[in-house]
């Protein structure tokens, strides 16, 4: 798992496509905004260590630029997001982290009930990676990851407030220093229902196919099988409910639950079932805005065991993360923010367990 993963890429883009203020509308129907954020902070476990955490102060700068150009039945969208973090006193294994993400999207909508969308995304991450989910031994290291994916996602408006969004995606990820390169395809659909009020319910189902370029299969005992190629088959289902109301300011809330099954179709060494849940709340009162989120995930391995003996227990991993963000607006272009993130990974294998805190505060300037 990547810290601040750009599974994240999608959430960046969704957060960016917000109602644009009137002053950012330029001539010839081109809409755009640009944002710069800068912050100072502290991270108490830079390398996700279970035994000897290393804490460091850091400086962080984030830039974001969004553009929308409507032209007849077409609309072109683009998003650039860059996030660079540098430690003032770097530890030996990591001088900092950076993440860059570019999104290009073309939409065609001739009829109100039909919309065709083609998306192309590319990203680069130089960050601390936890590969313990897909490795036989604990593997946490600083590495550079590059990747890209293209997505075809039509949107069909149905009667009774329903919206259907099928999805087909092809993805390529490459690692600079480790043999983790893979190709992945994904297909599925999301069905959403919205009431005339603020209630929305959506259900999604996805099928993944991942093929590693260099990694090999393992026996049930954890030994490599020469001449084999590691592949994953995944099935994922998710249910999300979101709503909003007004009580001393606007509130929004969302709850998501899901399940993922991973199978290697070989010895089953990498077979696991994952359950996850997420809660999100936000509240705005005047010039203040607060956001809170909590994530929990449990992974039960079907074949991997912990320890020795006649009947060792299967490997289990629980991970959780909470995030609190506070913003205060000073003018249409300036705001201050502070954020705290707590994360924990707990397993019945001691070396797979760690926890960490990251806190920072800074200023944002919109252009």
C-alpha cells in the first residue's frame, strides 16, 4: 500500500471538480482555477517502522490547476496536481516524498440521458511503500512508482432517479528499484440512486485482472516457483450512502462498506479476503470548515500462516486511519488550514505492525 496512495488519483480529481467561482471563468467559455498550498509539519514514523520509529519535521508544497473547455456537445477537462514534501533533517532512507498526477478527460453528450467519457491519467510517486500485502516477507522501502491508466466510462440516466455508469480500464504501473511492474485491467459498473432531497445511494461491482512482469508464484510454504508468473484475480463490491442537512451550517455525511477477494489461482499463497469501511463528515459554519474521515480495513489470508507448529494460525492484518482537517477562510483567495492523520497497521505478525502520526498547518492561495 502506498502512503497517500493515488488510489487517491480519483479522489483528487473528484475534489477538484467543484462549482467554480464566477471570477475564474475566462473568455470563450474556458473555466479554470489554480491553487497553491504550503505547510510545515511533523511525521513521527517516516519509514513505518514497528520497532524504532524515526520522526522528522518537514515542509510541504502542493499545486493544483484545473481547466474546463466546453465546445458544443463536447467538454474537455484537465487536472494537474503536484505534492512535494521534504524533511529538514532527512533520515538515511528518505529525503522526502513527492506525488504528481495529470488527468485528461473528454466528454461527449448529445442527449441528456447519455454521456460518453474517455479518461487518461498518469502519475508519479516517490514515497514510502508498504508492499506487505503482496510479498512473502515484510517489505517497506522508499521507491519511485510511475503509472498510467485509461478509462472508458459512459453514464446513462435511467428513470426513477437512477444513474448507471459502466467502466472499462487498462492500467500500467512500473517500479524503479524493485521487480513490481504489472499490467491490470478492470471492468464493472456503478449504479446510483438520488432522491429529490440530499440522499444518494450507490452500489459498485468491479472485476480486476493483474499480471506481474517479473514476480513469480509461491508455494503454500512461501518458496518461489521457478518459471512461473504471478497473477491476481480480484472481485470487489462496494455500497455507499451519502446525505446532507443544515444545522448551524451545512453538513455532509457519507458511509461506505466494501469487500474485495484476491486470488492467485496457483497455490493460494496470496489469497485473501478484505473488508473495508469508511465514514466521512464535513461541516461549515461561516468562515470555518471542518472535515473528519475514518477508514478501517481487515485482511484475512486463506493459506498464509503465522509461526511454526502443527496448526499455525492464518495471517490477519487490520489497518485503520483517521483524518481531521480544519480550514478558516480570510478572503475569497486566502485560507489557512491544519490537518492531522493517524494510521495504524496491526497484524498477528509483530514485524507487520506499526503506527504513525502526521500533522501539518499552512496557507492556501487561489488564483
